[in-house]
């Protein structure tokens, strides 16, 4: 059996998705919905995937601004590049790039909804 995880994050508006593209270099592959409403969006960063949409009354789960994720980057310098790009695009720095005691380099930023985005070169075992 082949299986993989695709995180899903609720956002407050289409503008947040556009911020992800500008700040983090995420590719917006598909967006369904009108105006500021996002019925369904598919996004990609390297081999990583993400789905998103604006909140609906019937939703169960976490509201916009309550997600946290970690994206694995290939090289230590990539962490600094993403961090600088994101801050220049209006993301909030939570933790500037730094070498980690367990290996790799990492940083954490918050998007316009308050979701936490960590980028690092540490690759989990397995």
C-alpha cells in the first residue's frame, strides 16, 4: 500500500494563500472558490504538499492561525534564503535561522493568520 500525509490548513482568506506564495515560495497549483472564499486549494513546496481552504460553519478541527508545520529543505543556506524572503514579504519572525544542537539549521516564522512555519535542513530518521 502506498500512503502519504497531506496537511490541511484553514485560512481566513485567499490573501493568506497569496502571502504563502510570496513569502515562502510555495506553488499554488489549484484554487476553487469565488472572491475571498477558498473552497479548496492545493499547494506544493518541493516534494511537499498542502491543502487549504477558508473556514466553514460545519468545519470541525482547528481554526485559522492554529497550525504549525515543518518543511525540510535540502541545504543549510536554503533556510536563510527562505527566512529572508519571508520577512521581506511581511511574515513575522518567531525564531531567526540558527544551527540546531541535534543537527541542521532551522527557523520559524508566522504567516498573516498566525500559523507557524518552520523551515530546516534537519531530516528526520527513516
